[in-house]
């Protein structure tokens, strides 16, 4: 039930038995437990939205995003990645970051627009499903350059769900957003299109894998400070984080295309050098031909 998942593994090779006597190590179950907890949090967010308890709905969705961010890392640390876990994580992400935020936004503001509001959240949910499907297909590709691992193609589903709720954070801070319902509709469609777009965004996967020993205490202090600020001023923290993320999208796109141009120039230079080396290797033979012909003359 839990075969190991390796995208680079050749599918033509026969699969080997991983667990003897049908026993599954507990370490393989731990990441899936975190994924299921995140799914429960997403479903709870839906219930809170139906009951119009917006603070609890947002809190449950943020908790689901937190669990989604750590279940994959836990699986890699425990060496417990599996095909079952990958599929379960994708299904949970669609519920947590496709269905739950759509229902929250519809019940919060877009319900007043009736069919138009429902179409907007349908588009968001469909774009989230397409985004996750494209991400799963990209996992099977192993021919990408290493520098591209620092970027996502489009806005990831968890980030899209968090920034979609920015109008709710704004209302909690005192901004009267319900009177701007048409703007909320267009904002929902814009976030949906960003998820399925080809705009490169920072992934953060390569950040924090290894840090210097002297930086460990400051990291702990910053983590505790962030959690304290998030629990004390949740709306302000989430609003500031959402605005900062949206502002970083043009920056990430600029850096991506600059690195892409640099990689292309480097590849052209290497190809040109290889062509020159090939010409130089053929040159001695061409120079010997006239000499050999001259020696045959009387």
C-alpha cells in the first residue's frame, strides 16, 4: 500500500518488495497523518464558513497550510516518501486550497452576486485543480536545471488560498470591504489566473536547508517572534504577508528571466567553444595534405 515513490526510477524495472511480511514501518505513516490532519483542518474551515465564523475559518485554513508545508519535509527527513502519500497530499491540497477558500469567499461576500459570485469561485476551484495537476506532472521531470528548483510556475495553491482571503483580513483591520463586492469578484478571478499562469514565483525550497551554527539561535528567536505576532495580530500579519507576497511576484519573475538569459548565454558560449575545438582538431589533418602532395613533386 505504501511503495516508495521516486520520480527518477525506471518504471520498466520490476518493483521490489519493500516491507517484509506485509509490515509497514511507523515512520512511513507519520507524514500521511499530518496530511490527514491538514485535510481535517480544511474541512473544518468549510464548516466555519457555512456558520459565518470567519475568524475560525481563516485560522483553520492557515493551520492546513502550515501542515501542508511540513508534511513533505517530514517525509523527506524520515525517508518515508511514497506514491500513496503523494496522491493523498494532492487530493488534500485540492480540498484545503481549492474548495475551502472558494466556499469561504462565496459565503463572505460573493453570495450577494448570486450566479456571478458562484462562477467566480468555481473558476478559482478549477484553477486550483489544474495548478495541482500541472505540479504533479512537473515532479516527474528530472531534466530541469538546478536553478529552476528555486521557482514555482505560477502561484502555488496554498499561497493562492492565503492571499485570496486578503479582503477578509482587510475588513478585520477596519476597511469596509463588503461594499466593494465587484472588486472582490475580480480579485478572486485574478488570483485564480495567477495560479494557472506561467509567471515564475519563489518556491523557497532551497532556503534554510543548511544554516551556519552561529545563526541557529537567531532563527529560533525569529520563529518564536513570528508565531507570537501571528497569534496576537493574525489579520495584520496575514495581510502584510499577502501584500508582500504579491509585491514579490514581479521581483521573482525578473530574477527568473535574468537567470534564464544567463543560462542561455552560457550554453551558447559552451557550444561555440566546442565547435572551435572541433575545428582545431580537424585542422592538422588538413595541413598535412598539401605537404604530402608537395613531397611527391620531382
